[in-house]
């Protein structure tokens, strides 16, 4: 470690604990409490990365989240590496490995640096003007553009870390733990409000906590000492929670805020194991106090981007907080008083302050006088016109400003310096305020945008420097006054506070500082990360891009990972100056969430992997697993798809299952179908209105199939509904449609037909359904329920019986989706698994065969039964499905009826459901394949498509369902299914392929 | 003619310090009367003006924009361009646009960075497979390049997708349209604006329409913040604000304007070289030339003109992204924003005359209008110039909501991006 | 993320609710008497107001009751909620 750059300071870091880390493979040391940036600076490393476009060497410029340059890749493990981490934000930990980004082969020698030489032909928007010839070459140009763009590298393996979410509800949320935030939190706590104070650092106090100056006194103590005592006093409030290392990411409407708490990123790698990495707090606050502070502005002058050029206030933090000298011969360049605090700190710490270049004519504030007393040289009314040093600032040249500030006069003065601190004033951090919907006003004497009190959403307030107060007395006094008013607090412990501070007496601002060279020969950077300069902004304006948003997008100013925290105000200022507009009228660009980049994993929390979505399993699921079922996802349900035996393929299994179901007995878990219990004196009338057919005359004990339409007349869902009693029905829906059907029915009941006495309850999960079909189904039921009379007279098709299995109530329904003689056992779900096993045992002698959805689909297709969602797509009416029989002619109205008589829905040449047989009976069509009549027609006219297609083992041939234009009239017609490799000839048939007379229902 | 953009003009201008570039477009005050006015200076509106001037010799026209051109959904979308739609009418419309995209940079002499890196649509359940295969077959017969990929081929084309069979909704395959891709959204608006301006079209920014004047069943002009502007033909291309303008003209539209969100990550070196969309696991992602992952989220279910959506929508989208790309867990969201999308009941657009003579609407593009920009402009220009739709936009008339002849793109895609 | 005052349950987070679109569009009592145009008006045409709008919401993950809301779509401010069948508290 380069000890000459460290001074002994132990208030905030622990210089007794040495931490080793690696930067670009080189082993280095820092101390506990360092950031990566402070540790690098202590090792005399300024050059950290290369810029986005010109690959210019760049160093650490700030000490916080606004850092545009010192962005590194952390770690090299493919699962845990992290790109684009700000060296200024990451706390040093044992084993930290960091790498420079966007440079090859190294940050010291970067081939991409050639772009800097080409920069004259790479102005803003150059890519819109070139790479167009020859047209086919764009992909090649783009390949290189893509490889030279980007910063760090994405991980390439799945993240092993855990992330978490937590909700918080509080009376008051204070954002920011600087002096105004600490005062606000204490006031809220004194009022008795449940208060949360959050701060993104590991240490409260903002910049005041190291402001150890005679010129800044609160109650006769130096401001830092006073604040330290205040922070200590916060601990006594039980109603105040302090969250450090927590960064407020987004401020949405209705005081809904998101904050990220970093839990392990500061720990050594081995301490992180099995801990949650980051937590996203979802906060609802009754009141929000924003105390987000302000950040220092750079100055815009020629070659203002060299490593070693650092914000003045950051230099102060590095020396006062971290005990790190950012150089041995430091100069300062400023337009305001705050650089003088830095000068005094440096001087007191034994660092040579070479010169202060101040663009102002003079200042007689106390802090300036104090600096002068220390013998620091000040060059008033000057500006820097040039800097030298490619990888580290070595020297600079200053010249005197003309009286109007627009030009330079006199001779160049050269200074040697290994570090320049720059200060262009302060920008209030109004990002969160505007995210919440607040509007800004422009305060011209400070050239800042601040919250407009009259246009602030209710239940929030901004205090401190984010509200435009920069002097210590204003910060303290206004915060106390405004917060007391905001939370209706009459008396507080701050009522006799006394603040004494140096006051700024002179102000001057020049957005773009002049140089002795013409502008186009200079490089005055605005957006350091994206390499956009003042020249680019002026070029954009010349080309007619006038709106701030146009300039931003054309020049990419403010679009880097710092989101323009350092550059936006200067861009606005230069636009205003160039176009002669008032900055207030220009407005700002939109500040978009998040305030600082937010890890995807944190946003998602635990909802990954097996928690991605619910998995619904039937009560018989484990049996299916034990019996080697393959599963199909149907909505959130897992349904057995088929049950392969002894290495069968799916085709083989389905053929076997289908045959067994027709020849002897098959068993299906049908529990996933939606079940809605419908009760009330108007239940029949209700069904009349929601289904296309009539229900009033359905006898108790009988079942009926129903089609449900959308109000636009298209088939929506279907299923069998059973009348259990005079005023009691149970409706079944499709598996995927269950929730939507229930919602839709409730909607109609509550909003259109509140007069109906009907109650709906979903019982899908409460009852399980076991369907047994095939010629031996009757024999199996007989074995399980010996005392049930199964004769066709007593228990005909489409009816149900209440019964008991081993003393447990159940409903047996004789309904069939396969065309076979079938029974459905409905039983409380907790008994279902046992009943299923009993059925398997009873059916053993009949070779009872469990089958899955694929066989179910095949069997119903043999019978021409539709599956809504597969054979329909939301564009088919019942008539299109050749189901005119199900539309009641007598009913005055039902959902969707009116839509069936519109000019388009009555057309006869609509697409209609038909059956298809392939000329080659072995040829199975692909579902989704299109149908055409004349393959040679240009453009080819598609008449429809195949919706369902199977090889039927029971018919020994391929069968399919399709929807075809004018299909009803096309029976017997030959069509072509054009596949990529060949055309397949098919004939249109009836939709029923098997047992057209329905004899097997009663077999 | 404006100065032509090329590498040579860049070098030439570099020599003079880039001081001599011409304005990309003028900043005129509105005239008293135009032959046609386009309301809305987004990509579609500017393209409409461009083609009115170029193909129909209507140069005495204006585009009025209440803010800055390209500032609405043109500058807020995820820039996906494809034409693999299900229905013939949609496929023809979007492929017409895609064909124009293929030569657009050259036509406009403005690099819109149309990048044909392919668009893949993933299937996650058996019905997805049927629907996507149906679309692929229809596309092929309609002359649109589309192929079906099995899971291994999906993995090969985009190796970072998690195609493990152990995830909640495994990838069962997908379709690929290689001609599809992305473009630079701002450049489209700027390129059309520059081209239209060069032919004499007045592009009037910061000019908000306050009223549409009708005399009987004919349109007469617009009241704006810059005064009354007369015209017998008014084409409204106002996306999320279409209903507001329709209301000024006393007509109603079958639209709802809802928030749609999108987000980008911090830029990284190339990691995904195509566009991948998934409807069932609702996520779609591509990587911009700058290196940002560009991710589209869904719409909220309520009407809002605030350009802000709910956090849970964005959270749900990232959840889906991490399901399919667990390697992105440590990537960071840089920016998140919202747009206002005008959605039709059948998820298809309206490019139509109205019952008011001389008043035309181009709206209802929902979540997927960017891809249609050149085609939409071309066809809308045709409709305005001839007072009759082109055959490619005939199906997208307003009367379909009366007759029932909808172009229902919900059928194949729950969300028609 | 709104806070919505369900008329039955009180204030709850927006994630518990779903929106059902424009309110006070009554389903025609005699659809068969309507022309195609009139039916289309009911089915599809919406005011889609920028400003104060009346709309239907459902407390989907709560009491499952439908109710009406008055909300300004230009700033998402909710002015009132009220039960189905009640007169709007604001004009």
C-alpha cells in the first residue's frame, strides 16, 4: 500500500483491519470501511476504465452513485460475476476481485482507443448518417458496433444467491440520512409516528458528518460533532427504524415506494453463504419526507475528463472520511464556495493545495477568508482551458475570463498538478420527487430545479438540499420548520437551535467554459460515460433537435448508467444559452425509476424456480407419479398426459390406452375440470341466460351438456351441468377456463342480474372426479358399489345417483366424453386417492387401464366432440361448430345471442368444423397444418386448418378435425394439406368417425 | 435537396468542425390552410405525411404534434419488427411493412438500423405448439419466412435460454422468423421527418389540437394552440389519445388506452443476438446495439393516460425473464418507463375512414404498432389520398365491429406484441 | 400502485383488484330489438375518457364483489368508490 497517500483517520474506517483485494489481477490492500474507489486511490490508482465511445482513459470522479467512469466488473465466477458496479459504492471486502471494463487487452493499453483518433468523424448521431452502403453490409457494421458497445459482461451461469421481498407500512418514511434526514426522523419520532429512516450508505450523516470546520457551528459545536450526537440520540426511539445500506429505488403514486437493502455485498465471500443477498422493501408510507440531498456538478471545459479530475466534494470526502489523498499536488477549480471547504480540509491534512481557480471575480465569505489565511493561492476570474496527461492528469493551463465570461483574455498560465478538484455548484436530487408525480420550478439565482410546493402530491415533503437549501443554517432551520408543519408537531427539541455558518456571498455560473481553441477543436465532456460533449449538444441544436428529449436521444447525453446525474443540468444550460431560452421553460427530461440501477434478482425476489408459479396437483397425483405418468401442463394444473409402460413411446402408450378404453375399461383422473356449485331459486333461469340451450325443463337427477358464449357470440366454454335438486345445480367447466368462467358468471350476477336469487361457489378442489369408461365400466362400478342399481332404466345415460363408497358420500354420474358406457365418481378429494386405488383393484380382472389427456383427446375426436381452446379459437359460433341444435330457438335471450345475427356471423361461408380423412390412412396430419383447394393459385388461398389429429387404433386409420371455409357444404370434397416436404390429400367428412349411432353408450 | 448523409459527408463536415450540417427539418409556423393535416408526429404520422408527399404528390400538408416528434409510443417501445401474424389480413399488412423496412435506410438516406437478427416465439404448452405451428404453416403459404424449431434447435439458435425440462413451463419448441428483428426507434421518426420536410411538409411541434371542426358530416379543420388550421382532410394518428381526438369530432371508437411498460438493463457486451418472445411465460427480450437488454412488460387492465404502470406488472415480467434466463439475475434495471397503448377488442388496428367525411383514423395498434410504421404510413396515405382504403388495409375498417368480421389476433397470441 | 377503498372491505392494495372497464353500460334488456350498429355500440364502443371516468372494479382477491369507481385517468387519482346499483357520489 502506498502509505504516503493515507493519513491517520479512524472515525469512519478501521485502519487496524487490513483487507486484501485484487484489481485487474494485482493484489492490493485497503482498510475496513473503504470503498473500492477509496482503496484504489490510496494505492495511487486513478485509471479504472475506458469510456463508452472513444475509449478514453477514465478515473474515479466521484464518491457516490453518480459515478460515471469508475465502473468495474466484480468477480470472475460465471454465476456470481456482476457487471457495471460503481467502484465508489462497493464496500471493500476480503477477497474482492474487480476488473476494468470496456477495454482490450487492458485498461492501460486499449485497442479501442483508436476511436479517440477517429472522434472528428464520430460526432453525435454519426451512425444515423452512415453505414448505409452497401445495404447488405449493415449486419457486418452492426456486428462491430455491438462488440465495441456494452460495458461489462453478463454472468453466464444461473445466480445462486437468494433475494427477498418484505412489505413495510409506516406513518413516516424519511429518505436520506444526511443532516436534514436525521432532523426529520427525530421530529417524526418525537411526534410518536412509526418512522423508517433509510440511507444508502453504511453510516448516517451525509457530508455533514465529516464537516469539521470552525465556520459551521450548530449550538456552538462543530456541525459534525452536533450531528454525531443527534444520530446517537435516534437510537432511543422505539418507534424509529433505521435502515442503512438501503437505497430508495422508486417512488410510485399513493406513497408506494421500493427500496433495496444490500445485506451481504459488503461481507467477505465466505461470510455470505446461505444469507439473503438483497431485500426489496415494498413500503406504504402515510407520509414521505424526501431528504435525498444534492450532488456536486462538474465544470465543462476542454479535456475535463482525465483521470485525476475529481469532484471537489469527493476529494474532501476521500481525505476527511477515508483518510485518502487523491493526489500530492492538488488544484481546485470552482465557481462557488464549497471547493474552499475541500481546500481547507486538504491543507489541514498536509496536502499541498496548488491553486484554486475560481471563475468568480472574488468572494469575501468566511470560508474563503479562512482558506486565504491558510496561504492558499486563489486565481480569481480564471478558467482552465486545457489539461494534459493521457492516463493521469499532469498539468493544466488557465486563462483569465473576459468580463462577460464568454471568452478568455491574457496569457496562459501553466500549473502542474496530479489531481484537479472541480466544483460547478450543486444539483438537488429531485428524481424521487418527480417520479412520484411532483412538478419542478426553476430557481434562477442558483440555476437549479426544485420541487414546486404548489404542484407537490399530497402527503410528501422535500427538505434540505434536495429542496434547494444549500447553506447549513437554511438546511437546519427550514427542515425543522417545514417538517413540524408537515407532521403537525407543535413543540420539538430543536426549537432553540442556533446555527452559525459561512454564507456564500458571490455566485457565477458558466455552463460551457470558454477555451483559447475553437469549440470544435476541444473536448468539453458533458456525459462522461457516454462521451457526449458540449459540441454534440450544439450540433444537435444546429440540426434542428430542439427539445431537450431530442437532444438527449440524439447525443445520448444522460443515458448512461448514471442516468445523467452529472450531465443533465449542463446539457440544459447549454441548450438554453445557445437557443436563448429560459431554462425554466425548457424543463427537464423525465427522471425514470429506478434512482440507481436495481438488480433483476432483487425485483423478482423468491418468485423464481419452483416458486415461479403455483403448481396444482390432483388428490391422485402421487399415484400417477408412482405409475410413471408423463405430465402435461394445463393452466397451472399438472395432468397425466399418458402412462408409458416398459419403455413405450408416447404413440405406443396412447394406442394401447385408447384400445383398452374401448375394448374393456379405461380410467381417467378428471379432477381438474372446473366445478361450480349453483344454488338459489333462480338457478334455472340463470342457466338459461348463460348457456345457449334451455334448462328449465331439465329433470332433477339429469345432466345436460351446455355451450357458453361470449357476448360477441363466440364459443367460450363448455361442459356438463347436472341438476341435483330443484334449485341446485353443479356445473363443470374446462380445466383452463374454470376461473374465468366463475368470474364471468359472478360479474353477470352482481352487475346485470342482481335480481336473480343465485349463489355460486367453486368446488373444484373440494371434489375429485374419477372417470371410468368402456364396456366393463359397469362391472367395475358394480364391484365398488354393489347396492347401486346400474340398470339403464334406473340409471340411464346423462343422469346421476347419490351413493356411498365404504360409507363415504359420493355422486355417480353417467356421462361420457369418449362415447363409451361411462361413469364419473365425484367424491370429497381427501378420499379420492383411496377410491382410485379401489377402482384399480376392482378393475384388475378387466385390465382397467389408466389413461391421460392424450388418449382422452383421441377418444373424443373419434366421436367428433370438440375441445374448446383446441378446436375453437374464439372466432367460432355454435353454428360454425355444426352445433346449431344447441341454440335454443325459444329463449328470448342468452349471453351472445344477439351477436349471432350480425351480417358477418350469418354468412354461410364462414369457417366451420368438419372431419378429415387422409387418402393414405397411415398418414397423420400435423395439428395446425393449413388446408387449400388449389395449391397452384397465387396467392394461395387457405381455407382453414387442422385442429385435432390422431391415429385411431380403433378405426385403424388417421382421423382429424378441422375448420374449413364453407365446411358444412363441402362433405366429400378433396382438399390438400401442403406441408413443406409434400402435399397430403384429404377428404372432408362428417365429424363423427366412430359409433355414429351412439350404440356403445349403453353397451 | 438536403445534403446527403454518407461517410463522405461526415468526413467533409469533420473538416469544417461539423459547423455546416443542415437542419434535419424546419420549424415552421402553421399556414392557414393545408390540403391535408396529420394529427400526431409519431412514426406512423410522419410516415403518412412522407408517403402522401412522395406517392400522392400532396406536399401542401402539415403534421401537427403536441410535444416533440417521436415522443410518444415511437420513442417508448421495444422496437420489435416481425410479420409472422396468424390471419391473412394481418400477415399481409405487417409483411408489407417489413418489406419497406428492408430498404428503409436507403430510401430515407437515414440509418434506421434495421437489424434482421430474427424473432423467435416460444411454445410452453401443447396448445402453444398447435397455435404456433398453425401460424408457421399459414405464414409459409403467405410467403412469409417462418420455421418451426424444436427445443434443441431453439437452444442452438439462442443458447442462453433455459430449455431444461425441469422448469415450470419448459420450452417445447418455437417459431423463428429470420427476416424479423429490431430497429432504432428514434431514427425512424427522425428519418421520416427529414424526408417529409425535404418534400415541403410542415412539421409543427408544440402544437396541440384542441378541437376538430365539423360542418355537418364533413371535417373543416382543427383548433390548435397555434390557432385554427383549415383542411378538408384530417388524418388522426394519435395512438393512446385517439379517443380524445375522436371525442372532439363527435365520434366514438372501440378503444381503451392502457399503460404498457418496458425497461432496459445496464449495457453489457453481446449476450443475446436475437429477439425472443414468449406469451405463456410472459417475457420478451432483445439486446440493443448499445448493449442494453430491452425488455417488454405487459399492460395494466385499467385505462390510464399517465404513462405509468403498476410495479407488479414489471415485477411479473422480470420474474418470467429470470425463469427463461436465470443468468440475468445479477443484471440491473437501468430505466423503466410506460406508454399509453390504444387497444381494440380484437387486438388488430384501425386504418379507416369514418362516418365524418374527410376524417380518417389510424389507431388501435395496441402493444405492437412500431413494427408496422412504414406500412401503416403508406396505407394510411393511400386511404387519405384516395378516400378509399388500399386492399391491404380494407379489413381494418371500423365497420368490422358492427358486422362482426373481426381480425381476432387474440386467438393465436394472448398478447399481440 | 393504488390504494383502493373497497365499499365492502375498506382500503386495500391495488394487487387485490381487477378492472372491468367503463361503468354504467347497461346490458340491453331487449337485444333482439337493436340494430347491428346499436349492438356494436354496446359491445365495443367505449368513452375511454382522459379525465374523470366511471369504471367497474372487482375485489378479485378479496370479497369478490364488483363495485364502481370514479377515477381521473389523467393522474390516476381515485375520487370515490361506490356499490353497484348506487348513484355515483360525484357527477
